[in-house]
């Protein structure tokens, strides 16, 4: 009697499960390759099949994560915050901006691109800013090697920030074109003081020549070390100089340099005349 009841119960259970779980059976066929229809009658085994499917999804997600790590190289020299800080520095007007190199390689896969400026407070230009070129990148005056993916990451960052801060760089470029990139009135006053001190060799032939296109400046040398070290400030046809550091100039920059020198040549004319008279070396 128990055996017959067992068979009847199993048969009834199987029929009931077969009717209620028809949809589940189709899901099992779709989601569990090789799933036997007989498993439909066993909810526990069906649940296990779903669990295995969940594990498959988890494994797929993990694989995607590993793949992302492999391709998401970062720039070894700078990040977005560094470039934002550079833009803020340039906007402050406290540094010497280099529009001739900033964002000139934008959107190129090989040309040099940068945000470049210098700190001239120490009497010489200390390199600041960020740059990327083939196989390497720069942070201030520190250069790092960059793999192809790292270089691409640097270029992407610079491209984005060149676009984002384009108005800052345009304004800084306009301001720079109206000023002399090599020296200012304080530099020229200091040069006049040096000449008046008599501690240097005054070069009257190239000082205050009044030229509108050739060389003019406040020029002297330090000969105390046994050889002549170029000093003073000067503007030439397409460049300007402070001490022994030259820089190319645009037409407007060149004009600004000449205007400064002309003004200071008039202001300090008596100093230069006295120095020329005392200088027996020329």
C-alpha cells in the first residue's frame, strides 16, 4: 500500500510540476546548456541551475573588469588637477606664459603638446607646466618615459584641458604679446645700476643704439672670472635677451622690448654717458 501511494504521489507531483513549470522548463533549456527536461520536476536542481547561471554572469563581469585595468593606462607626469592648477597659475599673471608652445599640438597623435610657463623670480626662467611628446612627458623640468598607452593618456588630458581653458590661454597670449618676454622696467633699472657701479665692462657700442630694427639694449659684461659673461638686456631683429638667455619674439613683443629700452635709455642717459667716458677698454 505504501509503495502504490508513493508511486501515485510521485506521479501526481510530476504532473503538477510539469504543468506549473512549463515556462521554467523553457528557461532551463535556454540558460543551462544540456539541461535535461527531467530536472524540471526537481525545484532544488532547477535552483542550482539558476545559481550556476549567476556564477557565469559574475565570471563575465570579473573578466570585463580585468580587461579594463589592462587598457586604462594613466599619464605618469600629470593629471587633470595638475593641468587645472597650471591654468590658474597662467591666469594669475604671475608667471611668464609661452603661447608659442602651449596647446599647439592639440589633437595630434605625434606632435609635441604642452601647457608651458616659467617662474622668473630667481633671475632665470624656472621651467613650469606640462608637456607630452613621442615616448615621454614632462612635469616642470622633470622628464619621464611614457609607453604608447601612457603617452595617449597624457595627450587626451592635455587636449581636454586645452579646450576647457582655451579662453584663459587666449587672454594670456594677448597679454604676453603686449609685453616684452625677456625683461621689464625693473630689469633695465638694475642694469643701469650695474653699469653705474663701475664693476662691469660697459659695452657702449651696443647700448642705446636707437635702432628700430637692429640690436639695441643696455649691454655690459662681467669679466672678473677671466672670461666675459654676457649681462644686461637687449633686443635684436627677431629676439630679445636677458643676460645670456635668448628668446624669439613676435612683432608686437619686439616692439614692446624696444619701447622699454628707448624709455630707459633716455631716463639713464647720464649714467651711460659717464660709463662710456670712463671705459677705456672700447
